[in-house]
């Protein structure tokens, strides 16, 4: 068994094993990733971030053709080892690792281009940590219903794609949100081909204060289960609630998750409306772990 250095990090409780592999020497299997993320027999995490140069990973070719400045690629894997397109909390933790380890620099007024399977994501500094431009978004054509333990009947969901797939479900009360049992996989009909993250949301009272919308959310992440936070899920939640709220709904939102609070802003750009996510990112500890064959 080989020893691998790692760093444990999190963004509002959404935690990751970060492995630095600049030259792409590691070829982690799904089972190895799952073992590292196991909370009883491994380090424990919602996912794994491999820090690799875009030029040293096959998916990096498309990233570099989009933006040659995207030197670093976030190879994100879910806790079960499966590959995922993007992770909003993960990008902020990834940026924190690059900066703290001296692999890159980020001036106050500059941006950092990070390669992902959902394209290049741009990170800037913010008052609460980092802000990530997740990019353009879209609603999906499907009209799914979602069943979850704790809900008496299936609820309609709104499909939102922010580079990875989400289904947002509105609940009637705080009691419904608290009563959900998300140790059990919600049932989605029809189920998207590649699955989806499922967000359950209730509005705060008032919904809008000082021009900022405010909601609470819990999430079941595909390939993981319930997590304390999901950055792209927070973005999808704000977009869905703004859609439901109708004309006059704000473009700035606060979303409370079990692990803290994240900010979402919608901005019009030449290529359409972008959604931006802001929040903290922390590195907790470093160590070395034996990687099973």
C-alpha cells in the first residue's frame, strides 16, 4: 500500500478529502475514493478533490481550449467514487488549497480560473471567503415528482441545471423540512438519466428583506446522501424560488443550510444570466493515509 498525503477541508460543513497530484500520477479507483471518504473506516468526507494540472488530465484539454489560464483542474469525485461535473463548495475549498499551499496567487481584484468537468469556473475573493461564477443555468423540460420519507404525498419538483443536475422541491413549513428522513434516497419520477441532487426548501418569513431573498434548504446529494451543504444546490434553490416568486423577485439571496449560510447573486452577461455563489472555505488538518491497492 502506498502512502498518500491529504488535506481535510470543508465549505459550510460540506467536507472533502483534498489530494495534491499536480502531475497526474495518481489513478484512483472508485473503490479507493470510497474508502478514503468512508466515515468509519477512512478519513471521512462527502467527496474527494484531486488537485491536478489541466494539462495532465484528459478532461483538461477542453478546459484549456476554453481558457488557457485554467492551469488547475478540480477532479471531483463523490463519496461513492463516481465522477461529478461540479461542486460549488468544492471549488472554494479547491481555491483555498491552491492559495495556502503556494500553488497559485490571487490578488484582491483578480480572478482564478479553475477547470472542472462543467467547464471553467472563475473564483474571486469575497467578504465571506470566495465567490464562484458557476456560469449560465437553465431549467429542464422534465416535470418530476419527488417522494421522500416524511412527506405524505409526492411533491412536484423543478429541474435546474447549473452545470450539474438538480431538482428543487418546495415544502409548506419548517416542520415538513425538519421532519424529512434523508437517510433514505428520495424517489424521483421520472429519474434523470444521470440522476440529480434533490433540494427541499422553505421560505423564511418574510421571504424578502432589504432586497435580499431568504430561504432554508436541506439536500440529498447523488452518490453521497444528505450533506450539511451543497453549493450548486444552494444556487439551484435560489433560482427555483425566484422563479416561483415571479416578477419583482430579487437577484440576491441568502440560503441557510445545516452547515451555515451561503450567498447567491444572479447577473446578466453577454452569454446569458450567470449565477454566482459566495461563502467560506476552510482547511482543517493534513495527514498521510495508506492507499489500499
